[in-house]
C-alpha cells in the first residue's frame, strides 16, 4: 500500500511538473548573433525567465533580415520582440507593422532618455553604438584616422567591408560618400569611391562576427566594424583597437520593437521592460561595450575607452532614420547593380 501511495505521489508530482512545463509560454525574440546574442541571454533572458516563468527562444539575424521577415509575416509575426536598427524600425513603422509600445506596461519607461523613443512609440532605442574603424595594432603601427584610409595601399588585400544589407556596410558607404563630398540626396561620389574598395575586400560580410576569424588568422588588419564587438573580442585576447575617424563615426541606435499581430503582447512588453531596466542596461553595457539609454546607468572608465563618448560621441553622425528608410531601397538597388556585381 505504501508503495502504491509513493508511486501515486511521484506520478502526481511528475504530472504537475509536466503541466507547468506545458503551460510555460515561449517568447520568440529576434536578436543579432555572436556576442550580442550571448549578452542578451546573460543580461535579459535569464532575468526575464526567472521573473515570468516563460521561456525565450532567440532567432538570430541582422536588421535587414528581420525587417524582411516582419514584412513577409505581416500581421502574423513569427517573432514577438525584435532587436533592430532604428532606421529599419522606422521603415516597418511607416508600413504599419509595429505595435505601439504601451508605456503604462513599462515600469522603467520614465528612466529612459526622451530621445530614445521612436515616432508614436513604435519602437524604443535600447543602446548607443557606432560604426568606426577597428584594426590590429600589432600589424598596423600607425592608427587609421579617416574613412578614406581603406584606399591606402598598405591595406591592399588586408581589409574587409560589410555588405549594404548590414548596418556597418550601409554606414561605411554613407560615411565614405560624405567624405567624398556626397550627400544623402546624392550618393554618386560614394558609389564611385566604394567600387574598387568592395572589389578588393576580403569579403563583403553580412554578419558582424564573420570578421573575428579573419582578424584571428591575420587575413585582415582593418575593417569598418563595431566598437562593442571589438571590445568583447579584446577581452577574449584578440589584438584589436578602435579608431574614431576624424570625420566622425556613424552612430548606431539599435532599437527594440514588437511586431504588430503578436499574440503575446503583454509578455513582449515585460521583455522590453527588462531590456530598459537599469540592471539589464548596466549589465549589457559592461559586457557588450555599448552605451545605455537608461539615465540611471553610469559608464565605467573601461567602457569609456571603447564606446563612443565625449568627443567621439559629439562628432558622431546620427543619420535621420526616416531619411534612411526612404532611400535605402534605391541605394541597395544601385549597390547590387554597380558595386556587388
């Protein structure tokens, strides 16, 4: 009889555990890969899962891929929350594909700097970064100083640039265009300048961490890349340094948004709230070498040596996301036709 009771009790406990597991909600979050995803897990996913009992599944990609997926699944998204460049978030907002963020559901909204909020609260900037020049100081004795430096013969065959489908590729192209006298209305100078640079690039990378292996093997010594990725790689022992071009780095404002039509809006808001919290922001900043939008977070001296701040932040070019949203389809077609062919 006691055996039967023990068996019945064990079965009841097991069934209860299975029921709880079955009831646990899953939130699908679109995030950039590599160290970015690792930091999302450490700083946001763990705390969110503990607080809600829900589970998070990360879907990895870049901003262009996420924007395309949101369009393809319009109204019935396969992601509940998405990390995405603010220029792409502005595009999807213009296409009415973003759910308006309800600040009443975000307990940390009041701590977020006012300029972080997208139009009509369709997204919120989650961090501050930039595209700058990253190089190997063991192999490059004189630090680069300009966006024009990739054309220097000393770097021939030893550099890589991003494809225009990724943030760094687009931003390097626009920075080069500006340095050559072009404007956002006229990218002819940039197209002509980047043709030989793209042809000589070791790869037109589409995922940020593709560069790690190239730097590790010494196949490249310089690239327009992200200071945050460089900082993480430096911590792991890779010989890298960050140079902010005299013309100014191009500012990056990675945002977080909720695709319209998700069936898990309340849970999605809880995840966004975790992303905006001082705890989550501070953790992500220190681990990812990236600036915070929560006003309660203070940058450490170690962070200030890598992330855009002070003069490098003052000189950074933050391009109007609506201008990018309007023009990027045309720029992309020209790139595919004239640069990547």
